[in-house]
């Protein structure tokens, strides 16, 4: 079922019989049956009527809210799983320091492996850059995980490897935009803007899945506990950043699907997509996430499968095996 993105400022979403309709003033912009609506993404000054909201929730449709610049605010979700026992199992594993640390190491070790495989999979025969030295650094740093005894130390390894990876990532970009290093809050260049937006959408997708299964989204094993942060979702998207988000970003820029005319700058929000650029990104993101792009399966299907694996880890004590991007 489709995901609807509404960014037309001043628009409102209303119920029209068994249809969801988007209006701006007296002009109707979109109409789609409620039962065909999987999710709605609302960006900026867009209103949702009470009648539409009630119908969407009854249909099992979630509504996510973002700022105009794409910063995630929160979402409204229908009542789904009521598995309180899963949350008890999650808390129990979290309170076991050794098991918590072991899971954090698994997440980071796999993320580094995915970084290495994304680098290896690039067509370096056309380039003069020595990518192998970055792979050697990543592999050497990954080996130090065995000696780490705290989550902060594990996060330190993750940070070092991300710095190495993005040094190499900039040489994989073949476009007119400069990219020196990862920056955010706000992103200062178009590449960082798209990386942040892709990660935001990925996190939103993961939040929807884990909260639908009754996980405690705020209780993470790598990222730990911080007020207002859905740490479990951040834990789980670590295995998807490179294969899903970063590869999409490389595709968008290297195939010239985004250009200078798709971006604008704001003194408060940094660089972000304009209306036309955002439409392009949303269309490509949906195609990428729902298409049969990885061994005949969509990324959204694979993400749901991984959440099911984590559920077995909590409930049955199975070892968690994260998603490994293979060449």
C-alpha cells in the first residue's frame, strides 16, 4: 500500500466518504481510498482533521509529523500489539550488563562489516583513490571491539570507524557537490542534507515497526537511555544505514537524480530540499524501500524480518544476528 507525503504548506487532509483527500483552499490535490493508505508523512504546516485521523487510525494507518525541513517530530499510531511480556523480556536483557554489552558489540561489528562491503562494492577500477587503506583501518579498528568493556568504549569504536568510512564515502560521490565530512543539525551541504533525511525516514520506518510489535522504543542497548530519544530504533537502523540509506544517497547524486536546483539554504535550518527536490526524494525513497532491490526482497520486508529476529532474542534467548550486506 502507498505512503502519502504531504508537504504543500497550508494544505489539510480530510475525510471524503471512504476516501482520504488533500485540499488547499477549495482545490483538491489528491484523493485515495482509506484502505489503500499505509502511512502518511506530514511536513510543516499541514492540518489533519479529527474525522480523517479517526478513520486512518481505525484503518491501521500511522501518521508521521516532520518540520518543513524534514526533522522528525513524532507520529500517531493505531493501537496494535499489546505484548507486555516482550517489554519485560527487553528490560531483563537490558539489566544484564554482559548481555547488553554483547548485543552492542554485535551491532557495531556488523555496521563496520557493512561499511567495508559498501566500499568494496564500489567501482574503484575507474578511480585512483586507494580505498584499500580505509578498509585496512576499518578492519583493524573493528578488532579492538573484543577488548572493550563498556558501551561508551564500543560507541567510541563506532565513531572512529564512521569517520574513516565517510572519508572514503566522499570519494564515491561523483557529482558537482562538495562533501568533506559528515555534519548535521543543521546539515551544511546538499549531501549531508540528503544523508540526514534518509536516516530520518529510515528511523521513522523502524519506529513504526518496533512500536507496532510492543517493543520499548526508548530502551536501547548500544545507544543507551536518554530522555526523549528512541534508542532502540537507533540501535536497529545501524545495520541499515550503509546498505539502505547510503547506497540510496550515492545513487541519487551519482546518477544526477538531484541537482543544484533541488536545494535551498536557510539561515536557521541549513541546506534542505525545495518542494520539487523533496518530491523527487520521496518518490525515489519509496521505490528504493519497497522495490525488490536486495536479493528479491524489499528493505521494508527485511527490516520487519530483523525485528522479528530481535523479538526471538528477547523472548527465547536466541543470539541476535543483524542484517549483513553482502556483495
